[in-house]
C-alpha cells in the first residue's frame, strides 16, 4: 500500500510539474482574462466580492508587497493543486486504485481544454470551474452507489476508461475552440 501510494503521489507531482512549468519562467504573456484577474488581485475588495475564495490569498500577498505577476502565478498554482487533489480523491473513491486515480487526475489536469483555458484564453474562472466536475462525479458516486464496493477494473478496462476520458476532453476542446474562435471578442 505504501509503495502504491508513493507511486500515486509521484504521478501527481509529475502532472503538477508539467502543467505548471510555463509559469516557472520569467516570461509571461498577458492574454485573455489575465489583466482582469490581475486587477482583481490588485484590489482586494473586488477579490473578496468576486466570489473567488482562492483569489484572496494572492490578493493578501499583493497587499504585503509581492509582485503582481508572482501573486497571479500563486493563484494559478493554488487552483492547479486544488484541481489535481479533487480529481485524485474523486477518482480514488470511484475506482479504488491509487495509481489509476493519479493517472486520471493527470489526464484531467493536462487535458487540452484545461490547458487552453489557462494558457491561451487566460480564463482562470473557467480553469477554476474544472475543480467542480470531479467533485460532483465523486459525490454522485458516493450518494448513488454508497453501499457497493469501488469499481474493480482490470488494467485493460482501465485503459479503455482512460481513453474514453481523453476522447471526452478532446471533444470539449474542439467545441470550446469553435465557440472561442467564432465569438466576438467582447464575450471574453
């Protein structure tokens, strides 16, 4: 169990590192909603009224005197950590296997839709919403199938599940790309 848990945490750490790597550089592109989020961080009153609790920590860091871009990157890091943890625990509840749950969490974190939200559109709100989906799936599983044991899948079945999830996120990316490219810029 301990070895399996260490592998799961290593897989999660690798996914977090890959996902967050562009933010570890000095270069940063102000695309999409990034300037708007930075303004919310700059003004803690707006951050408190905006409903995004995760934005309060970077706003407080900004008030202490940290650079604005460092505060924004901290916000993205917090959202990324919450996303991978929520996905991992929800998948672990549903599947019962730590390593498979870790792989699914990495796939979710590195899905084209999530990467497009954060790196191309700068949509931290859309990125933050991705935390909700695995939590809802885990909650529904617990509520509807609480008395049953976790789903025990063979590795071949797990591969099919992983491929299906990748296809779903690819479809989300394509539809998002079509809407994003065909919508007027004032919508974003």
